[in-house]
C-alpha cells in the first residue's frame, strides 16, 4: 500500500506527497496533461518539441541542468500521445532547488528564436535518425495512418511530418505553452525523504503565485468503429521481412482493459508465451515476435509484431498467427495459465513500485486517470478477470474487420546485389 497525502493549491495545481524516510533522496515529478493527441493536424510534434524546449532554460535560469547538477541531482522527461512528464531526483536536503527550477519554467519559460532554432534542429535530427533513416523506423508512422482515420492517435509523438517541426513558429510555440503548461493542467508529486508540511510550504512559496491558466477542455474526435480490414505492403532496405498487425481495443479506464492487458501477456509475454512457443520455438517462422498494447487513455491498439525467419513467406507467417488467435477466440484458457499471467502482472507492479522515482511517476499517472488511490486498488481488477472474460475480449478484439495489417518486406533486388 502506497501512502500519500494530497492537496490542491488555490491556482488549481494538484500536489501529492509520498513520504519515504528510508532514502536520503527526494523526487519531484511534474506531469502535464498534454500529449501528441492535443496537437493540431497541421502542427504536430509540438508536445515532444516542448519536452526539449523545457530544458532550454527559463527567464531566470538560463541553463536548467547546471543548478540541478550542482545540487547533486539528475533529471529526465518523456512525452507520449497522452501526457508529458518531467522528473528529477536529488538529495532531500536540496529539495528546494527542484521547486525553484520547476516553478520557474512553468511560470516563465524562455521563449527566443535562438532557443527554438536549437531545439528544432535537435528534434529534426532525432526525426531523421530514428524514423526516416533507421530500418523499420517509419513502420509505425504508416501503421497509425492505417489504423486511425479520425482520432489524433493518427500521428506519433515525434510528429506526423518533419516539416511541422522545421516550420514551427515562435508564436505557435508560445500559444501551445500557455494553453497547456499551467497549474490547472499539471500534477506535482514529491516523494522520498520529505514531509507533508514541508512540501506544502514549498509548493505555496514556489508555485502558489503562478497564474492558474485555463483548464484545457479536451474535445477530440472519436475514432469510428472499423468495419473492414485494412492492409498495406512496404518494401525497403531492411534485413528481414517484418509483420505488424493491430486491432482496436478499449481505453485505459474501461473495465475491459484488464482482460485485454492479460491477453497480451498470454500471447506475447516472453519465452513461455503462446506466440513465442508456437511460432518461434516450434514452427520457427519468426526470429522474434511480441504482443503488447499502448495503454492509451483513449481507445488504443493491441499489437502483434515480429521479424520473420529468412525464407519464410509472410502470408504463411500471418496464417500461423491467425491460427493462434483462433484458439484464443474459441477455447477457454486454462486456469493455470490465467493465474500465471496474473502472478506475473502482480510481480511487475510490485517491482515497478520499488524505486521512489517510479512511485512518484505512478502516483502522477493515476492522479491523471482520475484518482491516485487506483495505484493501490488496481491489482484487484486483474485478480477479478475470469477465463470467460478473456474469451469474450478475444472475440471482441480479434475480428477480421477490426484489423490492420502491415507487411514490411526486405528489398530482394538489394539482397541480390549484395
């Protein structure tokens, strides 16, 4: 049971405090309720661009990292389609340094053509290196476009097109910041060797005077139900043929989510999973295969992807995957297998909560979901899942008309020349 206190400042900033005096460290985690899904169709990649800009310095602190390093701290951040999260860890006696840094960039991020130009180039290079020039790097750009017609999950966090970042204007960036990076759209979690009264005083001192901003009212277009299968075939200079298949699944807070999550573990959760045992070990059709989902806050995707063994025909590989899914759709899973994946889920959740940094991040995420106490109660939802729930969820998800298939094939001409 993770104990925490919660209070809200007058400007709307939600603050959670998790005291753990077994460590000399403190963690300050600031989660902003903004992700790539909140971008405009013609201006994508902004949430991720801000992840970089927020380290570019604020009005009073030109270089974010320097004071934190002097205080013995380290920091990082990540952006998803749903949220942006910044976190730092430092010795607890230097906690106020983190409050000073985080509050200053929330209040007064330094907007300049120079800073924007530097970070625009950094993100553009990241786009080229990881998504345009890397083998299979653009697979998910194509898959998202295939799977989504309406919802902004159509594009990846890095952005839909490189040009959107290259052409980002300072006024666009400023507008995005003041819309989303405000106290009413943020959650502050402080964890470690800290005390509630101490955190409350620091929060009031450093964040209390920041204007609240306007609470962002999300009104995103819903993805319509998919009524027929979609397919795409690409050929590129990659070493092996790759297979990607997705199906639409429920949102993170849907009651059905827990069954769907366990299904991915049964199918692709490591060496003892169904797909690995059958298609990698026994039939040797794939060199590796995985099944997972994104845990998206809006209805997301369940994924099966893998690289084929050289010489295997991709349609044969797909047929073998479908045969495994047919078993899931027509037979109840064994109680022993179901208990095994439940136990694995429980151990993963317990392991994740071992570090104070992970606990802080989890508290912020569950608060974003609507109630940080879910962190303590959600395991009960997994325990309640029955074999009948698994069967029902497989029948609902793994329908042909709900599927999107991408064949990512190696270039035979290139092979011949080599």
